[in-house]
């Protein structure tokens, strides 16, 4: 299953949001960035991940978890 980064509102009900993700077929993978308002989840597919925002007003965005690189000019 693909992984996604879920960004939460600063006032989010964290436990309720986790329950929403699990109800929609997701699995919580990493909560270490919780203090920054982010959790990593696994979702069955991209459409399930993108629909998460419609199930919780506490979710700001959902984006694929990927390696990011930088290059100096």
C-alpha cells in the first residue's frame, strides 16, 4: 500500500482523525511528526487517500510520501 503524509490543523482532534483514517481503510505508519501536525499513513490507493479531506475538517492536505532532494545552483 502506498504511504501518504497527512497534515492536520493545529486544533485537530488527533485521536478522532486517526479513527477516521482507519475507518477509511488506512493504517497509521508513523506518528513521530505529530508535534508538527503530520502523520504518515498507508492507504489502499490514491483515491482513498485524496478522499480523506472530505471525511475530516481537521485534515489540511494529503500528499504522497516520497524522497525529496535538493540541488545547489
